């Protein structure tokens, strides 16, 4: 990773920050979006999807969460949220969800459109809550009925009907 003008973090002459996955065929940057402000520190955060990211599961996909700081984007310490299922294509779409639970921390949506749930490739959308610690890289899949979840998983039922 490098910045286009080579400046250190905080250098006002650094106008461009380049983010890279350094992984062949990860399709890093296939999707990008504002994450809102996931940790409510006043600095906006960003999402980058890499739908064919591989780390244990081939083409599982991943979403990278970068946090803004007083020095600009912290490009060296992303939280990487992995699909953890072969060919799930996590991160094919990423988006801020706004603040769905009204706790002051922006929440994010990450889709894995080829995730196998009830059916092969029926897809899943993950809602990750923000917190003062940011977004967890190890989301827990729990019942939609619980309000204590850190992650919701929404699945398409259309193909199962
Ligand atoms: Ca922030
Ligand atoms: Ca994995
Ligand atoms: Ca929230």
C-alpha cells in the first residue's frame, strides 16, 4: 500500500490514499461505500469489498472496514470481515445502513450474494452494528429475534418459496 504523493499520514499535501488487498484475484474494490461513522468518533469510516477474497475458504469474499482518524484514513489497520464459506462472494455489495438501532454508531450492510443458506446461492446480507470499538471482525450469527445481536443475517426466501 502506498499514498500517491508519498506523504506521511497527516501531510496536508497527501491528496490521495491508495488501498490495496495485495491478494491476487480478490477483486478488492469491486464495491466501495461510506461506512458512516461506525465508532462515533467524528471521523467518517469507509468500506471496501473484495468479493473473491480467500483466507481459508476459496473465493469466500470479504469486506474491509477502514477507520477515519485525525490524520485521515488509517489504511494500515482495516478490520476484515470474511465470508467464511466457499464461493460466498462476501462484499459484492457494501453500504452504510445508517444507524438502525439509534445508538449513535453507524451500522453497515455487507452482502454475500452467493452465500448458501436455505438454498444454494440464495445469498445473505449481514448487518454489523457499530460500537465504540468499531466493527467486529468475528460476527456472531444469531436469531433475528434477539435485540442483543452484534450481527443480523438477512436471507432471501424468494427462491425457497
Ligand atoms: Ca469513525
Ligand atoms: Ca475465511
Ligand atoms: Ca447503530
